[in-house]
């Protein structure tokens, strides 16, 4: 699949046990030269679990994508408005 130049929304929710594997897939999408907009649910963004600290995942994802994570409804409104108009 050719993702070069495509914009991809990458959403992470509360399946914390899959975060490390999910981040590996995120790296593959970036390697395909897609622009990735990371989005996390409230719990994914805020909760530390036995699988890792939320801030560590946030830092890694933002570093990989070069974009700040959207993690509130208010922050997602411009995207939703643009997508459905």
C-alpha cells in the first residue's frame, strides 16, 4: 500500500496490553511517509498501567509522528467539522 502523502488518523483507546505492538505498526505507517495525526482516548492518554506510564507512551508517539496527540473532544472538533462538511 502506498501511503506517501496521505493523512492518517491513528487512534489508541484502552487496550493497554497492545500499546507496544500498536506503536510498532505506527512506525511502519510513518516509514511509508504518511502524515499521522495521533488521537488517544481519555483513559489511554491519562492512565498509567502495568503495561507502562501514560506519559512515556505520549512522548514516544509524539516523537514518532512529530504531532501533538489529540486527546480531548474540544481538540478533535476542528477535525470532525472538516471531515463532515
